[in-house]
């Protein structure tokens, strides 16, 4: 299948360990953030989102942390599984617009 | 299948030819987006529709690119006089008006310009 992101930063994690993927943003007017997962040959798939008035949000096995002071977003995946292997993108939206700006992505490799 | 549908999935064309991609959003989603993605990069915003109105358009979208959503349902993205630099994955996404923001993406249309 098609390979997405041949030269992306790569995070290698042992199966069962926790993964932390980081994202920096520059726009202080961003009011909404999303994490997407993209498998090879597929479109991005929504994982979790967070609004700028929050600093933490939890989903099933995933947690997103937002630090507006340093404009940093992170995605934590608990008990990483082989099926989590993919490229992960953060995306941001500014208040007053519906345009979503994506980061460059991180490839997550889960080692058996 | 009730997801976002894109056609064709793959298109190979010669430089200078025109190509058109079609996107069928999820039914009743009034927002529709086009993004472009090249290897090693995140999706780049191209344009956004709310119903039939094109509300935002990236400066990346040269005058060779045009997008339409004439009846507020499906959309087309046309690239005229294609260049090798146009080779990319063209992604369509939709979201409902009441959505908190999640975009639902299609599988993309891969364009290769020879």
C-alpha cells in the first residue's frame, strides 16, 4: 500500500507501553485542536479533540493535554497496541474560522 | 457505505492535461473541505464550503484550481494544465453544521502527473 510520511519523525514504542506524541502550534488564536490518525493509503481518522478552555481530555486509551502557555499539545496512548501503528497529526482551528491547519505528523511504530 | 466518497481513487495524467475529482460528503453534512497532502507532510487546506458557498480559499490554490459545490451536496475539484508539482493526494472531508469540529475524511484521490 501507499506509504504516508517517508521522512516523518518516528516514535518507536514497545507493545503495551504508553506512547506520547507531541505537537507545537504557533497561533495564539487557536481555539480548537484535534488529533488524527492516518494509516497507509487511508484518509485521516479522528481520535480526540479539545477546546482551548480545557487543558486535558480523556477518551478510551487516549488522553490529550493542552498547554496554552507554551503552545504545546500532546497525545498520550495507553497500553499501545500494534493497531496503533500509524502517522498521527495534530490540527488546529482559529476562532472565527472553520479552516483546520495540520501539523507535519509523527509516525508511531509499535514493536512486538 | 455512508462515509465520504471520493472518485477516482487514482489518476495518472500527463503534464498539461486537466483533471477533475469528485467528492460525495456524508449525507446532510453541510460543510465540505478539500485538502492536499504530499508524502511526508500533513494535509494542507485548500478550500472550504458551507452548503454551496465557498467561504474560504487558500492562497495555495492557484488560478489553475477551481472547486465547486453547485447544489450543496457533492463537490468537484478541477485542476487545469496540470504540473508535476500537482502530484499529491487530494483529500475531501465533511462535517455537520452542529459538529464540534470533527472532520470526516474520505480515502483521497491520488494524482500522479507525468
